[in-house]
C-alpha cells in the first residue's frame, strides 16, 4: 500500500492518548563484541542490514557508543545497541555506569557461543536493579549447520537442547531464560517464545507498543495485532457519532472521511504493509517487491465502491435535519457506518498481512 507524500513517515493524528504511539519503550540489546547484537537489532526492527537506517554490522566490534535505533514505523519504541561488555574501551567494571541502565525497560544479552563471565556479571547487576533480562543465543543457524556436518547421528532436537544446556554451564545463575535465535530467520527456533515471554512480562500499558513493533514472523502475531486494533474501533465510531450530532451541512461526511483514511493508514503501518516495510521484507526474504505488493489490495478503493457504506452516509446526511428524531438517528447511523467500515478495512488488511507473510515465507529457501 503506497502511502507516499509529505506525511509518509508520520503516523496519523487520529491516535488516542492511551494508544501505543505515546508509550515509550526502551529495549537494550547488549553482550560481548561480535556476538551479532546489531544484526539482532535490525531483525527486531524488521529492516535489512543494508538499510540506511540499520545498525552497522561487521566481523569486528562496530558498536563503540550507546546508539539508539528507533523503530522505522513506531518511533516510540527504541532499540539500544550497546558496546560489547569487556572491550578495551568499555571494561566490565565501568560498563554499568557508562550506559545508564536505569532508563531502560528490559535487557536482551546476546552471545554467539557460551555466555561468559562478563555476561553473567551484567545479568546479576540487572537483577540487582530489579529489572528483566533475557539471554539470546544468536547465530543458531550456523551452529546447527556445524552440528549436522560433524555428527554422524544428527538429531535436531537433541542438538538444540545440548546448545541451550551449554550456554550457561557453571555460571551460577538459577534457572535463567535462554532463547535460541537466528536473526536471519526469526520464524525459526525460539524467537516466538521470546516474543511471547516479553509481551507477557511487560507492564500492560506497554504491551501494544511492543506488539506493533514486532515484525510479522507468524500468523499468531498478525492475529494479535488485529485483535488489539479491533479493540479501538468503538472509540472511533463514538467519535464519528458525536460529530454527526453537529448541525453543519457536510461536516460529518468530511470528518468521517478524514477519520477513516487516518485510521486505515494506522492499520497499514501496524501490519507492515507500507511500501518501505514491504521493501525491507522483500530484501530479507529474497522475494521480489512486486510479488508482495500483488498480495495486497487497496481498502480505500473498496470503500469508494461499497454501495452500503455510501447509502448509509447519504441517509445519515439527509436525516440530520428532521425535527426531534433527526439528530439521534444521524448519530446512530454514523456510528454504524464507521464501525462497519473500520471492521471491513481491518479484516481486509489483516488478510493482506497473512497473504504477504505466506508469500514471503513460501518463497524463502528452507533452512
């Protein structure tokens, strides 16, 4: 869905005050140098490593400062790529003070091998501050390929368990949560478990902000987004109804059109169906952008061709000036029209998101 124009990088102003665009969420990605932190940051934000806004990656330590990376569609959600703990410039004994840990919501400690003494020391400091942390064992796709090449009786589940068990061997942490992740294939391994855990353990007022920042790596995430967006439809329908009670010719239709367009834009961004998000997905999945765009349809075109919606708006406009019963009738019709319209658009865009997901994953080479 092409939303190009002067407002293409902004979410519409029809958000309510309690919606997730105004809730800040600060997520730390940290760990030892060269562990894949920056690639994980980019994957979490749904962008390719080659994107101009991507966190720089490389085979040497590329993160030398505390770098914020806002989500491209949800700038209230910021991923902080921190320097590797224990590097020459940032020794472990000065690391906590340097990065200012108190301002962050939760911490993801990344390692491409076993978690080392510095990682555990960092985890204990986070625990002391009574904040949440999660261990992510990165580059698991590479490890599994090595296991398959070197084991005569290779068993995927057994190898994954062995890798997880070895991550924190003899490090003195009780029952830590460890998630096995491939940043290039988030739909594989434990990323869905990480997503579910983070969503469950976040404060309630920050869960939607986190959910909408998630890339569409599963049908479950798309359905969760749809459910969260559906819960706000009554608010917009009530707003439309209130405007319908004002005796100014044409005002209700003008406001409703603006409201519908603004809310549909929200849906497009939150389902990752805008052109930039589709292009990033195409790059990551190795799928032509054209094929992803062909999996989507324009809800605004369908609305313009919907006789039921047009008829209801015409009736609403005509009944507003009928004595006594006109205003209540117009308000009720406006509520119904907006509610039905947004439900229709939400269903359509959720289906678009499912089709795009299927297209991207279906054409992606199997691991």
